[in-house]
């Protein structure tokens, strides 16, 4: 789906999280950044994925990783999601889809025979200098941390 690949410079994004705090690519210089795109807050797959990342958060921190979740949900929906599951990382409320489109993860999908446009669950691992280290498009929601930290 996305045309971004390993070795590409990550898009210079800017978005607001569940608390209205602005996040940009530059904010994470010197850290590895995991940007995970998910279709919808509080749905089974997205919850399993985010909870797996939450449960492994200390390991990510110890390895100098920052985590940033992104969906097209409202700030209110993201805040409820964070509160309900106690996520220690921010979730961007990308309602205008500017970050989603910058990374190229929006497009046609099929579910139960119905076609629609939506977010393709994709994770980008960005190195300390803003280069894409890995693109994971076959996300294993219940073991995603292991996929990233392998």
C-alpha cells in the first residue's frame, strides 16, 4: 500500500495527540521512533496491538525507542482509548488524515465483502536521524512488539 520503504527519509509530519499536544518528526531526533497506524480506537485488533506495545513499553524505552500511535479518530476518542488502557505513549488524532496520507497508509480495503477506504494497519520504525529502518505491513496484533524488537 505505502510507497515508503526501508532507507527512505520519513515524512516530516506534524499532528496533535489526545491532549492537543503537537508532535513532529523533529521532536524525536536522536531516538528511534515507532509510528504505528491503526484503523480505529477501541476495536479488538487495535486494542490487542496497542496493549501489546504498552505491555512491552519498558523494553522499548530501554532501547531508546519512542512510540506514537496514529488513527483518524477524534482527540476525544483517542483520549478515552488512552484512559481505558493506560497507554504510556501518545496517540495522534489525525482527523484530517495529513499524517496518514503523508505515510501513504490510506486506501481501499475490503471487509466482509464490502469495499471502503480506510487505514491500512502499518508500522514504521524510524531511526535516530529520521530514516525509515523498517516498514511492517503484516502486523501481528497480539505480538507486534516482538515483530518490532526482533
